[in-house]
C-alpha cells in the first residue's frame, strides 16, 4: 500500500471557468481519481487549507507527495517547504508536475533557477521515451501525443540522474520532459505535461506515467545512513 | 514470477578441494538455493553442458541471467556470447558476479578492457552503500564485512549509470563494487564479491543484494522501440 | 598542437554528383580544411587506402580521430577496428559523426545496436544546447538551424556521460544529437549532423562544435592506470 | 588569465598554534601561494572582512572562487551566500574544499544535508583516481597518500556528474573525495582533503589537483540561455 498525498495550489480552478470545465474536482481531484487503486491510498491537500494541508502528521503518513502549483508559489510558507524538504531527505517520494518546476520545494532541492522557455500557443507536443527499460516507461507507448503549453530548453536544472522523456513541440522547441533525481533518501520525478487549460490529466498514457512515477518514488525499507563522529571499524561478521 | 538462470563455469569446484568444501553443490547450486523463493524460479547452466546450457530456448525463457566465470572465459563460444548479447539488448536482465568482469559477455557489453588490480591475501573487505535509496540496497546494512580477494581501482569500465557500493580493502585499495548499466532494453548489475575460496555466497547480506539485483534487473512489459525508416508523425490521439 | 586524423569512407562523393557538388574534396577534405589551424595539425585517411589509411604508425601519431562512414561499414577490416579500439582505450580521442553511429568501432565501444529511426525528407532540424557550460558548447548559439536527415529516438546507445545537444525535427522527432562517453583512457564525442547531400560541414556553427569536440577529446599527459596483481600499499609519501 | 579568489574562514589559524604552525599565512595564503602562476591571478578574502570580502565587485571579477570554512558556517550572511549563488548560476566556477561540505553555499547548491561520517585519528588516507582521462586528474598519480581526518560514506550529496577520486581510510571507511557538479552555467568541484591540522595543502599532488580543478571550473565564452516567453521559431540560417 502506497500512501499518496496530491497537493494542488487550487486557484486556477476557482477563478477560471475554462480550467474548472476541464477539472471540475480540481487538478488534485482528477489526479486522485485516477490514482486510486488497490495498492494506492490517496489524500489531497491544497494551498488554502491550514498549513497548506501539509501538517507534520500528514507528511509523516505520506509515502509519495505529488505537487502541482503555478500562480502562488510565493504563498507557500517557508516552514512548510522546509518540512517537506526534510521528509524528502528522509525518504518520502516527490512527483513534481508541470509548472511546479518553479515551486519553492523543487528549487530548494535542485539548487538552480529551474527557469525555462515557455509559450501558450495550443501547440502539439510529442513525448518520446529515451529510456525504454526504466520502470517509469513501463506500459507506455514509445511516443505520447498531446496539446500542451510549450516548455523549452534550456531548462536550468542539474543534470538528471535519469532522463526518461524528451518533449518535441510544433513551434520548434525541445524539453527534457521526464527526469529523475535522488536527494537524500528520497526519490524525485519531474514530469512536464499538465497545463491547467488542457485535459492532460485525462490522457490514459499520462495517467500511466504518473502512476509509474508514484511506484518508482515509493520508499522501501532500508537502513538509514548514520552520520557524525564514527569509530574505526574492526570486526568481521555476517556469515551464516 | 521471475525466471532466473544461474550460469557457472563450474571448474574450480571440480578440481580444487578447498572450493568444493565451500560450495559442494557448485557456486551455481548455492546461488540457486538462496534465490529459490515464491516469486523466483531458478534453473542452472554450466560451461561443459552442450551450448554451455544456454540454448536459444533456455535464454528465451530466462528473465534474468546470473553469470559467474573465471578460469575459462575463452572457452565460451562466440555464438553463445552473441546469443546472450542479443537477449540482453532485447530486455533480459544480467547479474555479473566477481571474476565475470572479464567474461566475454561483460566485455562485449561494456566496450572496454574491464581490467583491474587484484590480490589474494585473505584480507578484510568492507562494502559501503553510497546510494541508500536504490532498490538494490533495500534491506541492506550500511556496511557489509567480508574476507575477499582484493579487486582494486582503476576498474576499466564505463562510468556506471548508478554506483551503489564502494568496497574498502585492508591492504589500501578501493573498488566500485556494485554498479548498474542499461544496455538496449536490458539492465545489468555488476557485483564484485564472490571469490571461489571464500564463503561469500553464504553471507546473508550478500544474498540479499543478489536477490535485490535480480528483482531490479527483471524486465517489465513495455513497448519496444521501433527502428528504421519512419514517416513524419501527424495525428493527435489518446485522450479519453 | 593536436594531431587529428579525419577518416572518411569516401564512396558517396565518388559515385553521386549531388554529394560531390557539396563536397568536391570529399567530406574528409572539407572537415580537414576548417580544422586546420595553429593548434591543430590535420591528416586524412580513407577506406580504400591500404589498411584504410589507419596503420599502427598513423594511429600512434593521432591524438584525435574523426570518423565518417555510411555505405560500407562492413568493409572496414576487423583488425583495423581492433587497432583503433586499442588506441581509444589507450587515450586517443574519437569524434563520431552522423551515420558512423553504426560503424564497427562505435558499436564495439558502445556494446549496443546503436540503431535509430531515420527519414530523408529535406526537413528542418534545430539543435538545442542543453549543457551550456560544457566546453563543446563554447561559442555556440543556444540553437543551430539546419536542413538534415532525420535521426530519431529511440537511439539505442548507453546513457551518455554528458548530453550536450538535443535535435528537433520538423516531422515530429527528437534526438540526443551531441553526447560524450569515456571508454578506457579515451574520450568520445558523438555528433549527429552531417548527411552527405546537405552542406552541413560548411555551417560555421557546426564547424565550431566539431573543433570544440576535437579539443575536448584531446588526451592530456596522465599517469596510466596499472592493472594486475598488486601488493598491499604501506608507505606515506609526497609532502614537501 | 584566470581570476581566482580564495575564500577562507580564517579562524582556526588565529586561535590554534598547531594550525598556525602549519599555515602561518592562513590556509588562504598557502592556497594563493601555490596557485600564483602565469595564467592565474589570485586574490584572497576572509570571513571577518566587510561583506566577508565578497562584494559584488569582487565576485564580478572572479572567474573561480575557492571556499574553505569549518567553525563558522552560520556566520556567513545569507545575502552574501545568495550573491555567490547567483554568480555560480551565472557561470563563476566554485572549488569547495574539505569541511566546506557544510557551508551554506554548498548546501544551497546541492539541496541535501551534505552530512557525512568523520573521525580525527591521525589516520592514513589514500586517494584513488577512478576517472583517469578527466582533466582534473591530469598529471596526478594513480594514488595520493595523505594523513587526514576521516570523511566517510554515506555522504549525503546528489549523485555527482563526475566521480574522479575515491578516498580509502585506514580505519575502514571510504569516501567520494573528488566530484564535479554543474549548476546553472557554473561548474563546481568538491575536493575532500584539507583538515586544518595537517599539511595537506603543502602536498604537491594535492596542489596539482586544485590547480586542475581551477582550470576545469574556469568559465569560457558562451551564449547565455534565454528564458521566458518565447516565439515559435521559423527561419533557417547559418550556412556560409
């Protein structure tokens, strides 16, 4: 059982009819609905809840956090960002969607500006799998076709640990659209599609990628590294 | 269910009492015995069987192949090496153990000399996990203590996709002891411990690492890339 | 001073007027002409010369080898391929251009099929820099525009050590168009542009990338790793 | 000409006779003295100078900044840290030495805790080159022997872009001792040796590594990426 919390800024949906038409239950509601399965238990949280819905207790009970934000990155309290950061280093998975590339939490984890080129032009995007044996590409076609906001290189992020998708745009741009990072004990998956006015999260293949991302990010039982002053090591142990 | 074939050269055990005492059923027998579990079905194959036990049919029914060899790398027929190579590119997982670093199949997949420093001196090795959130480190202590043959840097292999273990040796050497590579659709895990005169494959933590490696290498259902002459792409599809 | 040998198959130019019009001195001649500078000394070699122009002496006096081939990969003798392979592991740089992705030497170094999608359709390509601080991108615009043969993903090569360019094609494809690999002591740069019927190697920015690639691949004085049986190490030395 | 600024906390030297004996001109003075060469112009800056000696003007005229700190990471003003961070993303190189692994600037660039194991036990360290063709290893022996403070794994940093040295310690630990990262347009080299009570920066090979690191980090002329709203791209240009 994977405990997932879907966090959404939830502002576009409240003030823009077009967005509400696409996501009547909010982007978080739509993501929660397609993730809910036997092995995934989903909750949601939004910006305007107390502590943005991300209390210590909520985070302590979250295996994988999904983050969608755009208009109001600056309204996310630094204390909550630090709390999420600690949990990621402690092992919680993080799936960062679309415009969350400039969320405080992603920028803090990356250490760079996370800036990029963008264009809203109802243009065609085509995602290509460039890492076909990666679990995040399991059951995914070699190319996925969308209408999307253009996100273009150069994308100012660290070189990813793994590059899984490259996006092609009608207007002449490319983008590293699916990438993984490990930070501390936590695994992070950035996935570019998901502009609020397009029905991206209704697309079966996009849903499959996000599900795969959640499973990939899910922490498994492990020994935690021990830090600090450390004695020399002597004994040999561990044989039957 | 993962179908594993454990391939062993099986020469040391037949001519050296010391090795036979450690591995009375052969190295392949010992590995097969600790891998046999609910979700893993194990067969073995050895050098002196016809086609080294690796017929096309055997390979077609193998999800993950484990390879241990040392004295007789040159006796492995090129046809069989090519057959294994094809299956790895096609998606079969490959776990390469210890002295198999100079097996024909590993060298062919790496493209380098795969050479290293070595020393047989009954010395202490200590493996350190340097990638604690990797599935291959799941349930593994932060350090594993062994008596082993020294394998030392520089190890002439490509920079790994992922470095999971670094080995420390009493005599002053270090080694990248656990590494992953992706080649074609196949995943490869190289793991250094396993000198034939030491009871390494009786060590519970080593067994755990190899089991984790098998699970990590196991191919999952995916779209195969299509190569060759290709039309321009036009239509948009895939929404509900 | 960097000693460069430009190797070209040199068949298209001899039998196809269109290609000869674009490269009257051969592709090797054109590359040699723009590389010749104060700090670069260029020779050429072609398939139909004895030993393909790549005698041991030539290779021993080559710091960086550039390789262009297409029609006749199979005619390159295995002995010469092995000789080049040895020199790369020994430290010689290698710049692999366009259709040389399926040359024997590149496939031997990569360990994979090196296959890809392709299409000849007089279509627009746009190269994007995704690693702006890399020396190979020095003095290069953030995007380079070409008419090229389409080379598309999935490109069946190992994950590169460094990804520098991503190519966008009018027809809907993307490609990892500039990538580096280290193998042994040698550095390798694969660069996709250069179809024989287009004036790609007359393009100033493409020339700049290839020059940068040559400089990046150039070996520098270093201690060679020592392999084989090795004593434990004891003494401390090296302070003033 | 490379403009280098060596930044040192400069506290140990003022209050501890043992450290002052090793570095009578301060750690910064010693590093400055061995770096001063034809192609390198060195300045120094320390914590207790106004703005820690790192005014905007100083940083704007610095190609590569070297950072040594230990006792007083918290006394470095956030404004100065942010200023250095901006300059790194803008292209300034950064060489991070020893205990600066927990400096604010390194932690901000990495996004992780940067924690590790440590031990002061006058013990032997042996650095091994694991990336022999890297420019930072140019002219460096395959192993460097030191007496050093132990820094041990797990080191909680992102997977490096390039791993160049692994450190071995007498007491049983290993460490990724030399690593590179790219962040924004800037290049970063972390190098572990340099405990204040040992004469590490008097060691010729260590000096060579740091010089190589400075040269590797030095920014070269390049097109800066353009971010933000971006038109579709149409024209083909750039041929002779």
